């Protein structure tokens, strides 16, 4: 049996599966990565797609030069500039709205992401509505297409010149992307709160409570012992599990400052200012979980609640940074043992449930090795 007699699905399906796996492994099934590209903060899309285009182009040219592939036998789609321009506008609008293209939407949906499923639903809805819109756009899309059109022919230059120019453009785009990413990280990257700063925050909270006559020496000793034993903390994965399970009485409090409608909150969290804790009503059976960006404000809030006699209160360990790293973007362990594998399996399941994206490789870190984190407040 010759290759020519094989059904196209024999090769198309494995290639499609491999393409989807590559998109998923490079993070392009995560709308946050694509949104970062659209806002100029993350150039993963350019690196992956432009790199794939140039690699395929060079492979075809070199294989053709070596006589391995007949470039003239490769099918070229017709060129219809008005129709393709209209399609680009519609495609670009949907791409910006969903932060997913058809390929990455399918990858996201296959990964269990609800936004990916919604985007795929939109694809089917748009396809179903196309016949309705056809009378309006027929005049544009029915233009005479040009068969076999290429950049080299349209520009009147040798194919080698176009190949060199596109390769240079790809390299420049990737370098420019790296520079823009580093510039963005320089404005947004921050280091997690150090133990010393948390200790200062606790000291400030003790001083505040003492100035109000709310804390005694015995209470201070008991609180200090809880802190040393880390009985005041909760792990990000445990909190995520509680939220998913709908734990009765769970109340998550966001202590970050200057929050606005665009700030991401842990699902179900209630923003509250530190000075408003005095008036916070806590019912019997409530379990409070406090978090801030790095932990300082949450630690202060925990002390103030403890001196009020509220014992069922916990601080999210490492704050919002831990939620982003361990729940939204968990990393596959570099040297997985049984414990690490089990933790990553749990983290992956929770990440998909919360709309996150587990990663198998680390994201690019800024100079100094610290992973970038979004910081909007103190």
C-alpha cells in the first residue's frame, strides 16, 4: 500500500494530536498567556507560533533544495485579500474577547477549562450563524481568489530573500518580546514578604492591641506559641479544597489595600480593611481565612482577631503569591517523589477547577531568579 492511497486521517489525526499537545505544554491553552500577549506583557504566543512558522519554512526550503520534498507539490490556499481581511477582523475580535483562538480553545477545553468550553461553544455558534450573515458578506467573500499567490511572486523578489527577511523578522520579534517582558517585570515583579517583615507586622499588631489594652502577657505568650508552631497558617491547596468542597462557615477575607473591580480575588473572598476588623461580626462556627499579598497585613489582622477572642482564624501561608503559584499555576516537580507527585496531582485537579493552568516547565524568571508576581497593593 502506498502513502498516496492512505486516508488523510491516518496522518492528520496524529499530527493534530501532536499539535494540541505542543500547544498545551507551551501554555497556550491558558487565556492569561494569550491575554498577556495582547497587552504586551507575555510573548509566549509570538515565540511559539512565529518560531513554528519559521522552522517549517526553513525545513521546506532546505528539504526542497536537497531534493527530498517537491515544493511545487505542496498545496497553497487561495489568496482573497478582502475576504481574509474581513475574517481577520472577526477572528481578531473573538480572539481578544475570549483570549483563545480555535486551536488553543480546543486545547483549553480538552484540559477541562470552562473558558475553553465556552470558547468552543462560541465557535459552533458562530459557524451556525454564518449562513444567516452570508447575504450581507457575500459581496466581499465572493471576490475572485488568486490561486498560488506567494510573497515572493507578489513582491517580485527571489524566494530566498523572503525567507531571510522573515527569519530576521522572527528573531527581532523574539528579542523585542524579551525586552518588553523584562520591562514589564521590572514594574510588576516583587519579592515575597520576608519573615522579618512579617515579624515586624506582628510586632506592630501587638503594639496596637496593647495600646488599646486588649492583650495581656498570657495572651501574648499563647499567640506567640501558635505562631512558632505555625498553627496560625493554612496551606493554599487546603484552602482551595475547602472552597471547592463548600466547607460550612468558611469565610475568606482579603486584607489587601486599594482594591478595585479589576483586581483578582480568591473566589468567595470578602475585601476588608484592617481598620474595619473591630466591627467584623463573626458567628459561631465561622472559620476565617485571612490573606494579603505577602502576609504582613493578614498577620496583623490575625493578631487583632485573636486578642478579640476569635480563635478559628487562619492566615493563608505566603498570601496571594501562594494561591497564584500553587493553585492557579502549579509546577510539576523537577524531581518528583511519591509525595510530590501526589501533591501535584491534587494541585492540577484544583487548578483546572479554579480556571488555572498547571505547568510542566517553569515560567521565565527575571534576573535574580525570583519568579514574577502581580502586585497591586501592599
